[in-house]
C-alpha cells in the first residue's frame, strides 16, 4: 500500500488525508468535527481538503478554527468554483478563502471543475497567486483525460500538482486511462469519496467477506476500511475520506494498516468490475 505521495516539486505527503464536505453545516456537530480534524493531524495526517462551495464557506470557517493551533503542520487545500475562475474572481475567491480560514496561504488551490473560463486565464491567475505567496501549489478537480490534455497546452511540466477526482470501488472509470496519464505527467491523483456516499457500496457482501479476513489495531476490519485500503493501494494516490467524529477518524486512519492480498483484490474485482472501455468521468 502506498504510504506517501510526491508532488512534482518533491514535496512528500502522507497518502491519507481528510475531506470536509458537509462539515461546518451544523452547530451541534461543530465541536465534534473540530475534534476529529485535530485528532487526524495529531496522528500524522497533513492534507486537509475543503472548498469555497462547501456550505458557502462554512466548511472553510470550521477548518480554519480546527487547524489554527497547528497550521504549520497542515497541508491546506481549497477549491475555487468555475464561475469564479476569471483572473479577477480567482484572486477575490482566494483572499476570501484565506480570510475564512484565518491563514496567510494555501498549500494547494484547485479549480473545482472545468467551466467556461479559458484554462489559460485561470492558470495565469494561479501563477499570480503563487508569485504573491498566497498559494504554494495549484491543481484541478474533476478533470478527465481530454481536460488534462487541454491544460497541458497552457501550463508547464510540473505546474499542475494534483487532479482531484471521484474514485472508489463503485467508480473505477478513471482506471482506464486517466490515472496512468496523470502519473506520467507527475500529477498526483486525489480521490474524493473513496468509501462512497451512503451505504450502498459498503453493504456489498464482497467487502464484508474481505473484511472478515483482516484486523487492525482498532479490532476487526470493517467494509469501509477495506474500501479505503483498496483506494490507497494505488501508487500516486492520495485519498481524502471525511470523518466527522474522532471514532470514525480513528477507523479511517487504521485502514492504512491493511495489506490486501491477491485473493482480496480478485474478489473485489469480481464484485466491482474494472473498466474495459473509456467511461465519462463520474462526479458528485
């Protein structure tokens, strides 16, 4: 299982980070969510991912409060909406996100998905933010193979650090060509929703059968841990599952202890077939 990923400039990061979609939406869950994020960072997680879209800024505000005592230990990621991808709006969005999170810089800034603004304009805006010291790296999200080819035409080798995409056992389309193409470009793949949304994925009997053969420091392995370990087995893969409680976060971190066998992988392939042709990029 991959334990780290390396960005084009040589920055090495743990392969397991945390996502924050829907976090910050409830005042009753606020303290629990903050505790979960701090627990993760205290136990070696560096990448914390959020976006201006999440809760219309509420997620960024919660993340900022959570990481305030430990900002220098965090590789902080946020995303700009495609409607804000013009040169002027990118700058405004970035500064608004920084204000929400009470920090002077983002470690990584992503275009959330491709819109109608020319990529060259957004790339130049990212370069300006780098020059000003407001962001350290930039990348994209929900970009398919043809999008990455277009991006390559207006950016230099190693400029785009990350492509964040939906990847899990139930969404394997990117395996057909995108994962290898990004790896060749030295672009790290960041997997969002790696254990699915809701219980459909985790209810599959194959996950339960594989889990029954494994254990972690937290006890018997769970289907969710198997699903996460399956994603993390990929080289060049950084996974960002969400965990709103310390207990859930503890289980996610323990998934890194699982080493899936050839038998495990074969059973999971039988239950969740890998792609045999190009598929449209899945998004949530």
